[in-house]
C-alpha cells in the first residue's frame, strides 16, 4: 500500500526537484491512477497489486560494502512503483511509465 502521509520538503529537496524537473504529483502515482494505467495496457482482470520502494543514493561506499567496507546510503523521496498481477503462464511483461509501449 502506498503511504498517504503528508510530507514537508526541505529547501534542498525542493531545489533538487526543480533542478531535475521532479514533480511531487501525488495524483499521477495514486493507487487508482496506477491501476488504471496498468489495466489500459494489460486489460481488466484480477486486481493488480502495487509494490513501492524508496530511491537510494550512496554518499560513500558505492561498492565497498560488498567486501565489508563502510557505506553511507540514504533514501530519496523519489520512489519506484511496480504494478503487477499473477499470470497463468511463465511470461513476464515489463513496461516503463516513461517509455512507449512495445506492442510485441
């Protein structure tokens, strides 16, 4: 379930959002909007599920943590959202919301 809590953004995160053209458009990523776009592509069927995870960046230690080194990761306000539902075969279809749909 997507979090619905209100958030306040720091001046730094507001500046980064402006710099990278990141919009906090909660309507675009609402559960209903995500399901509507999913069903527009794959058709109506069993209710899709939604999973989300925060973005992540490392200040230091990008790869040294694999060897037990020090790392300093932090979560970003940007999130990855995945909408999915079970299929009756072994096929996996993946579509990015920011890319054109391949009809193959």
